[in-house]
């Protein structure tokens, strides 16, 4: 089997969990299915990164399109007009588009992964033009592709609700969690990395999230501001500024003790892992997730998680997260205080159970289910 992979959406460091999904699934396919050939259609920004990931696997080839995906509209035009020609010339059996959209005019069987329908549920996260373009392209992908992959049952239900795709054409393949998050670095190494970022000897609450409005990072800052006088923790925010930045800045302006709130953007993975391992608590107050990978990354790192009962989150976190319901800054503050009062034995048992749960989600399983869907499409022809 020869699989073409449309990676044109990927701008390394900019697209969040969809980058992790693509790179880890490709590594899983290359590692566990050596008989499957992969032909990656890349852009100027991601070609080097993907070659570094996969060049060691001899069954992997690369076809670079000569443009930058940071120009979104250039990417759309290239994906719709140039990519089908490159795909047909490559001799692949099927084209898998891993980031929401797919070429309309391709003559080959196609599969597309749709990670969420955020633009429908939270239109304020995008400009009017971006919403319209997203709607057209995602509807086109659902109509044109033979099968759709959803990263959760919740996302499958959303895709069916907001598009014309048939229920039996959408397949759920959960994301995995990188086992390297489980392998704690030596304490000395963690200490060294954390000392470069913040006063490592002070306990801290961690949140890894870009500041889209529905992520409610501002609400976490409000909650932290309410309880700063009764807990010793700092607050660490990791993520890029997005359209919810205005609300976050307003909360930061009102917050007392700004020196106890630390923000980071663009950290290398080894420092993000160190932040997970050093955290006393992880909080993700998001109202919408297609999957919610940081929850599993925290669990596998043996860090208690506070989150919401919204969207796919209960599907991913099970009974191994502490839920805030209803989602308010007051309830969030109360839950944070409750967990800081856990005794050592209860905390130890809780994080061990959560870790076992998280370890069931693997990229090997994601790769296997993805291959199953791609094989099924080929057999249909």
C-alpha cells in the first residue's frame, strides 16, 4: 500500500495539537507498518521537520510544494490546484489529508481527518472571512472524501451534525500520548530546566493552552487571583496569544501579585515536559476540545488534572480528572484549594490510577486504526 499524506496545513509550532497528531501518527505508521509506503506532500515550513522525523524510515518519500502555508490563501489554492497533480504523478493508492481540508478535484480515493468543529460552536474564535472559508472547505472535504476520521466520538457527532456526511463514513481514532512524558527525567535535569524558567522551589499550577476565547485562560487567572493569599503556588501559562488575549490581558491587569504569574510561548518540548513533571496541578478550563491531549500528558506525568465536563473532555479524561461544573472562576478557585489539601497517600493513589488510564491511549493504536480506514477505502475502489 502506498499512502499519500497531505501535510500542507502544518506550520510547525503554530497549529497546536494537530501538529502532534500528524507527526506522532506518521511515526507510528512508519515504525509499526514497515510494509506501508508513505509519500508526504510538504511545504517550505514543515519539510525539514518532517524529514528529520521520518528520513530514517526507508519507506518514506517527500514531495515539497514550493510555498509557505503561513499564507493561508496561497495554501488553499495550492492544495486545491497543485496538490492533485502532484498526487496523481506520485502513484499513491490513497490520499490522507490530516488537517481538516482536502483537494476537491483529486481522482484518487481520499480520507480526511477533522479534529473538531470549533468554527461552528465558537465562531468568535475566527474572523468572519476565516469562518466562511473554513465552512466551505470542510464541507467540501466531507462531501469529496470517501471516509472521515474523527479524533473522538464527540467530534464524530459534531461532524455529522454540521455536515452532510453519513454516519457510517466517519471513524473514530483517538489520539495517543507520547510515552516520553511518562519517563521522568532525572530530578537534577528537571531542576536545571525549571530554574531557567521560574523559581523552581515554589509549587506551581500549570496551564498549557493558546488563548482562544473558549479556552477560558482568563477565568483561570481570575480564580488564581482570588486565592493567591491562601496558597503558596505560582501560576504558569504556556501558549500563544490568540483572539481571547484581550480578555486575558484584562484579567491580568486586575490580578494582584503579577510576579507570581509566568507566561511562556514557543518553548522547546523538553522544557514543556519539565514543566509538566514539576507541576503540582494542571488546569484546563476549556469549554470545547475535539480531543484534549494536554489532559493525557498531565496524567501520564502524574499530575492531578482540573478540567470541565464540556465537549470531548469526559471521553478523554474519564473519572480520573477533577471536574468543575458549573464552570465559574469561583468554582475553579474552590477546586484548586481542595486539591492542594489532598494528603500524600490520596494524591499518590489518584495520580497512579490516572496514569494507568492515560497509558491506554497510544499512538500505535492511532496509527493502526488510521491504516485500517485507509485500507478500507482502497478496497472500496
